[in-house]
């Protein structure tokens, strides 16, 4: 019987996407790689815990949950989240950023300076620029001021981001939109005195994600299920999303749906794995021998 691995999610290591397994091992996901895995037959998806600690009850969670946490672990995770505005005494410096996901799709957010651009890669930001740097509370105040003044949301759904990835404007157009909003933002009154304004220096992730020439997606995996199989060739990885070329077309798999499941490798040499089998896929409209070191 093939060795089973419990998925702990996708992480961006530098500018490289890596699937992480319980116990710490990882599987890199470069473009062109064949991936094929099956969900253990009879398996149950279990809670991934909170803040680095396992779920004490190993509670079962829904296959459609992108958080993969039971109610209690979700509450604990949220209680220690900067995004939830529940931490006020974090002494680390924070960046305020402007992230661009597509034409007219921009958000303002904050991230710890020590994390660099990891948060932007995790969100699938096609390009971004820093706006400011300073203490947490000042960064939060600026974030709220800028959201209101620029009329931008605090989050953009992944379904919306996916819909435009295959039809993005050229690099220069993306940078110009970021620069225009950046200029408006730094000219606003109401910035906290302790927050340093930063110049516009757009960082573009299209090449890192593999978006150049990316074809439209034909479908999106809705959930995994015990006994289901997924196989394909990696075309792009943006945020948590894998864009896979399969026998059924281009399918997007949100890797957050993999967390908490025990998975086994499937032989990727055969044509039969070049499809998405036994998992629900939602069709999309077009926009235009030895010890295993890892699952695959």
C-alpha cells in the first residue's frame, strides 16, 4: 500500500511554491511538473489546528472548507490574527501595501516587515507596491484611511482573481494603475505621524506565478473526497491556486482544499492521470519502490 501523507498546505518559500506535509517535508511545484494524487479511500478530513498546535480532538471538517479548521480552532486562530484586529501590542514594524489583482481590482493591507513579500505571494497579488512602514497601530489606522479614501475593499474573493488571470493587461499597464493609486494614497491627509511614507516601486509576480500565456480555466475543483483522484501538469501557481492542464481541460485546484486530507501518490506516467477524476469540478465560463521523500 502506498504511503499516505497528510497535507499541511501550500507555502511560498522565497519565490517558490511548495506543498508542505505534516512532519515538515515539502514538494516543490515548478511549472511543467506532473502531479497526481489520490485521497485515501475511507479517509476523513481532519482539522489542522491553530497557531502551530494540532487540534486536540482531531475533529472532522467539511471538504469544502478552505480553512480546514473546526469551530474551536478557527476561533483560536482568529483570536491571534493581525487581520482580525485582535492584537494591539505587537512590537514588530509593519508595511502597508497596495496589491493589484486585475484591472480595477486593488486592495490595501498590512503585513509584518519581517515577512517581506510572502503575504502578497500567498494572496496571489499580480503586482504590488509598499505604501508605508511603521508600528502596527499606525499601519492599521492608515489601512482604514486609505481603504475609505481610495474606495478599495479589504479583500477580493479568489473566484474574482481567478476569472482575470488569463487576460491581464501588459506589465506597463499594471504598473501604471498601481502608480496612480500610490500617488493618490501618499498625497492624502490623515496619515499617522509615526508611519513613514514609502516610494512607489512596483513588484510584478506574473513571471513568478507563470501567468504569461496562461490559458483560461475550464473548471475549478469544488472539494476533495475520499477515494478521489487529481492529476495534471502544473501551468501556474498563484497564491494557493494550482492551474493544472488535464485531460478535461485547464482546472484550478485551491490547495487549501487539500489540507487535512491523507493523500497518496498515483503513478503520473500514464495518460489516465491526466484528468481530474472522482472530485467535483465546477465548470467555468471563458473570460477570453523505496522510502518516499514526498508525495510527488
